[in-house]
C-alpha cells in the first residue's frame, strides 16, 4: 500500500458524509439512517459476494463474519473463497498510523477517492458503483487509551473488526452520538464510550441490511 493510497483512505470526515471507512478513534458526522449518504452508490447484488483473507492470521474470524453476513437472516449472500473475491482482507503494518482497520472501496478496480480525498467520479453514477473493496488490518496501530485494540488482537476483537469493516463496505456508518450506545450494532466505535461491543450481527444490523438490499 503506497503513502498516496493511505493518505487517500485517511480522509476521515466530511460535512456531508462520513468518508473514513475506518475503525479510528475519532467520530465524524454520519449520514441519516446510519448509512453513507450520496454520492456513494453500491453495486452489490443479493448473491455471489465473495470474501477472501490474505492475512491468514485471523482467517477463522473473517470466515465467521462472512457466514454471519450471508446467513438466512440477511438478504445478501456472502461466501468465503481464495480467489475471485469482491472483498479482500489484508494484514500488515500500514505506516504505523493509529488506525486499527480501514476499508478502501472501489468501483471497477478504480479507487473511490483521489489523493486529496475527493471522489473520483467512479463511485457516484448509476453505471459506476462500489463493487469491490480492500479491508486493511493495521498491525502497526497504537490506539492510545484503547489497549484492547492493540495488535495482536484477541479473537473477540477480531470478530468485531471483521464485521465492523465489512459493514462499512456494505454502506453502513457509525451511529450518531444520539442515540449512540443505545443502538445495538456492530457499527459502534470505541471512542463512543459504550460498555458493550457486538461481535455478531444484531437484529438491528440484519434489518438495516435487508432494508438496503
């Protein structure tokens, strides 16, 4: 991953929609209904969303998240494979930034953002929609004040990360400060100060997925 790519992904918030598909420890404004607002559009259909793990260290947790998103409670079908994937998880030390994980959505292999954090125009038309994503797990993150999120992660934290970042890939944002922690969702973030984190999709998550897809 180049510095240019990392800078592009690190566009952490904007006034109109959340840009930072991140597990950072900063809360930005969020779109209504806890979804990313326009100009993003998603091309995912209800079937054949293939997930792959190229880091291997947390493969069982990523497979578990894939099964969770593709089970009978949701209207999408995610499967795990070692090739032909739409969503690829990568593990590495990405510049030592204090970002535990982040997703990089693309449309037809073209990044959705340029180096100045502006949309490229390849993810916001009826023909060009998000249809692919990398999810980066950052082993070099130093999440000060959140020791549970330091690498190496426990299985529970890895289950949370995998579901949270895949939630961003499918178009879901962090809940706003109000109602905040009262929302039972994998999209909660540590800096919200919630006492509970969800490592499995909740009925709230399933409802949001089915309403969107």
